[in-house]
C-alpha cells in the first residue's frame, strides 16, 4: 500500500512541478471536501464555489466573492 501511495504521490508531484496545479485541478475538485456547500475559513462563512487555476479557494459570501489563500476549513 505504501509503495503504491509513494509511486502515485511522486508521479502527481512531478506533474504539478511540470504543469502546475491545472494538471490535477479537475481530479482535486472531484474529491474536494464540501464543494458547493457552506464552510467556514478563517472565521469567514460562505459557499465553497471553486478552486482557482493556482489552487486558491474561491468562497462566495454575503458580501461577494473572496479568494482564500490559506486557512483551516470547518
């Protein structure tokens, strides 16, 4: 199991370095926690709308759309 994990992790990491986040973005979105649902990030509540091309979380709040570059999701 560990061997398979490390092989896949190494493969995806190399692709990320070569092509950027866009290479794995679609697969990442398929497995995102609470995509299109309400979340709380850095004490900001909103709907997890999308991930930007660089991996930035796009959060739709009552005040509008906001980009979150880092934080804990609840």
